[in-house]
């Protein structure tokens, strides 16, 4: 393909050089004369293992050229990768000035092109930016509509400094955000990467924009978590915190896995809440602040409050709750977050009924009984004997755990009812006969 890379900073320079190695013809554009001069002379403008060789090879072979002229870059290419920086402003917002400026320049040339042109944004930008800020510039300045004359995609990069060349050719995933499924622009971008062996996902543009932030925030979170465990370990006399984390990382079922990585309701049960409290107390007693770990419980409480707010926002007073244990297929009520929701609603005058086939209310004992007597002593009087009875008695139905028997509830409810789904019991909300509210979707 004939590709223009707009912005020859870290991402742009690596992308341009690596694409030439795949056999594409690349013209790099930048307004920095020094960068242009360096690349023309076969020298990489940034320090990155393997990049100088690719820059020189691409230039010597005639596959990598550079310019500061948008007309030459865009007219001579079929696809433009926008790789300009989005540095933070003083308020913490990303500075989109350079991205907007590129769109204006791009649109001017696209408006005069006869061929279909694909615009691919690689710069990290907040979800919604392409469709609400950048696409309107492209359409208004070019006089063309997206899909007719040009198309747009968002293609986040996953390049780590010091291993960027390796990451380009062996990425963990290729994400193509497109405006409509199977778009012409998406097809062109998929073709660009066809020789790279990696899982390829084609999705909505906003999803692809958010993926990059999710990745980077999680990476930052991991660094801080490991450091807090290390600092506390040292204070507790553990000689090598690396051993702790090496053992931690052996668990690919829970620790390093998709498990626990689905948005939904709050955590509960007999382990997580009490162990969080214990380690926060240890950190306080040893004078070792652990703000990331300490923030887990307040964050969890916010998710409980979110569920309550959604229920109250319906304006209905008769609420049925399906699932009282903190997890499906268990009778463990200890610190189950839905118990707190029920207790709060009752205190505000709501009429509640609850159903959970795994809980024998008359025969509770031990920790389960103690927790319930403290948090919800009148729980037995609220119970419904069947799911159908609960649906009949309720204006709002809350699904609080993922029991298989709850999957048909959206089809059973009446059109005048509201379903508040805390577990994503169905992937397609449109199957619900009444109003559907997902807690994080």
C-alpha cells in the first residue's frame, strides 16, 4: 500500500519504518525540519533498538521518504496514519490542538482527491473524540461525507519504549475501530496488517478509543500495586518481595487472567473485604501508606451506591431482588453487597421482595446467620417462593448474581417493568420486554 504517516514522533517514526519492512511505500510527514533532515540521511530521530537499521534500510530502498508538504503526502497515498502527540494540558485534559490541525490540513487535500482515502487515528484520544470532534472537521473542510470519498478508523498502538519494533511485529492484539461493521475503511486497515500474526478485533470506534486508556491505566495500576506489596513486605520483615510477586504471577486462573475483569456489581464474600481491611490496617500500623490497595474498598462502596441510585432513579417503590448470595451457586451471604442495597432501600421506604433458591432462610446458621441478623434481620419476611412470584409482585426487578435460572427473566417481565441488571445476565438488552438498565453498560 501507499501510506502517509502524519507526525514522526515516537509512534509515527516506528510505524513508518516498520511498515516499509512489510513492503509498503511510506511517506512520513512532520513540520520539524530536523526530523526530516535526519530521516532523509538514514538516521533515526529517536533512540529505539532496531529502529535505526529499519530507517536506513527503508530510505535506501526508496520505500521510506519524508516531507513537510501535506499535498505531496496525502495525494500520493491511499491511507493516512495520524500519529501526532496529545500531551496533557495543565488541567489534565489531552491537548487535541495538533490533531485538529492535522485534520484541517488532511481535509483540504481529501476534498480535492478523486480516490477514496482512509484516515486512521493512532494518537491516544478520549472516547468520542473521532466522531464528535475530528470527523466533523474532516467532513466540513473536505466537503465530503464519511464513507463517500473517505473513511475513518481508530487504531490504538501498543508499543513499549525499548521494545517497540518487536511489539509492532508481534502485538498482543490489533484493534480496528470503525464507524460501521465491515466498513470499506476497516477492510483497508485490516489488509494493511494481514501479514502480522495477532488477534484482530474490529469494533466500534469509541470502544477502540477506550481500550488504549484501559490498557495504560491497568499497567500503571499494576506498577503501583506491586510497589505497595513490596514496600509493605519489606516493613513486615520479608526479605525478598520479588518472591512474593513471582508466586503471585504463577496464578493464571485468577491473578493474570480475564477473571474478575468484567464490569459489573461490587465484590463481597468471606475473603476479599476482610483481607483488604487487614492489609490496610497492617500498612497503617507499619507506617507504609498503600493508597492503591486502600482505595479498593471505597471504590467498591461507590459501585453499591451506583446500584442504589439506578434503582431509586426508576421512581418505582416495589423492588424484587433475584440473588442474595454474593455469587451464583453458593449460599454465602457474608458481606454480600446486595444485602446492603436491600437494607438501604427498606430504610428509605421501599417495598422489597427477594428470591434465592440456594438460601434456606429457616436453617441459616453460623457466620451466615450472624451476618444476616446484623444486616437484615427481617429478611425471611421478604422472601418470594418462586421467580414468577417475585416478578408478579415487583415494578423493578434487580438481578444481583449470575444464576442460570435468571437468564429468562428479561423475557418474562412485563412491558411496564424495569430491569436493573448488575451482572449482565443477557448480552442483548433489547430482549427485555420492559425497560433495561445495566450498571456499567
